[in-house]
């Protein structure tokens, strides 16, 4: 890692840490040589869970947009419903 990591580096690290528990579950499930359709479907469930975890983490922040602020990113404006 760079002596002075960029804000993108720090954001990536923060997200990686949040997904560690899920990754441990994926590793446990991946202890197979059987790449069947069922196994691939199981891995797809883990990917969807990781994607959904990002949404729920954002919704559960005490201060909405805190992850962006913590890493120096502008908080995107909300879109007005059509």
C-alpha cells in the first residue's frame, strides 16, 4: 500500500472489511470441486447478498452519507421521483 493511501484506497478497504464475514461464508461453501449448476446458484446468492448488504449498510448509518463523508466523497443528491 502507498505511504499515503488515496481516499479511494481507504474506501475500498472499508468496503472490504464490511464484506469479510460474508467472504468467510463463501470460502466455506467453496470447499468443493463440484462446479454444478446448484453450486453456481449458491455463489450467485452470496453475490446478491453482498450487493444487498451495501444497501442495508447505507440505510442503517446513524448519519446518512457518513461513509461518503468519512472518505471525502460528495454525498449524491437525491433524485426527485417522476
